[in-house]
C-alpha cells in the first residue's frame, strides 16, 4: 500500500497564480486533513474532512479551498497565491487510530 | 477546543544524555495521545501512542511516554539519546468517539551533539 501520497512534491508559483495540491490515500480512511508547517509554528490545520463530500475549516483556512469529491482524495486549492503561503504542506488521513502523513509539498510563492 | 502545549521548543543534548520532552493537553475527558517524530526533510511518523491501559507506553527506538491523567500530561522520555535522534517531535491529541480531529503541539526541535 502506498499510504498517503501527495503531488506535487515541490512547486514554485508567482504571486496571483493558482494551483491545486492533490492528496490520495488508499487506507479507506474517513478523515483527511491539510496542514501547513512553518518554522517555529508547528503544524497548523488548514481544512479537514470527516467524509466524502464534507469539508470544514481549520485554524488557518483563509486563502485556501478544499474539496473531497471522492473518499480517497482531498484537494487543496490556492486561487490566488500570496508569498505568505510559502510553506510546507502536509496531508494526513486517519480513522480511529493515528494519523498517517504524506511526504509533504514544499511550495514557494515569489 | 482542544489545545496541546509543548514547553520546550528547542533542546540541545549531548549523545548519551537523557531526554524528557513535556506535553500537556487541555481536554478533561478521555483522550488518545500520540508522539510523532519528523526527521530532517521527512514527513511525520508515529513514535508511540496511548489509548488506554498501562499509562507507560513504549514506542520505537527506545522512546517511552507516560500518561499522567491528573496532570493532563504525556511526556516523552528516552534514557540515552543518539545523534540519529536529531529531529522535531510533536505531541498530538484526539478525542475518541464521534469525529476525530488530531490537534498537534507546536513541536520541539531536538539537536543531539555527537
């Protein structure tokens, strides 16, 4: 099993550009999450989903949108990228036990 | 809302020194507790977890953690650290039952000096 797979792994965007990060899990987990990790700030929850077709805001949702059209996929969208969104983004999924993380996406907005 | 506090943000130790990283959470009910580790350039991996039973939990690579309910704490320990333990450590909590959102602490960077 692949676990949690994120694409792409690296991306450089210009301010104002849009992009979508894809997260795919093959563990049939109900819950999926998008976090951003910034130096000295730990992991902050952007959005999460408790099941197919549902999404909810986390701690830092502004500037991001998400969709969970299929149970196995959780997409994170940036409609108009800003330098403040330069970060490492981690997707995770969980059921009852621990969360499983993807390898991360390093996004730089210039 | 649930919150998790990690008191040590940056710890520097020499090899063979003992380690204890503090973690406190705010929720007063039953919780599941986790420690995750992130090695440089890698994703988070589970180190150990506590759901119920023996409050002293043993994880991988010689790590252990003790759940003290009265103190809302779940401190991570290792008797003798190695250079390869250099990483960032995250405490996390979720509330069992219903939907489950994992709340993470801010993380503690551990640097082990050879």
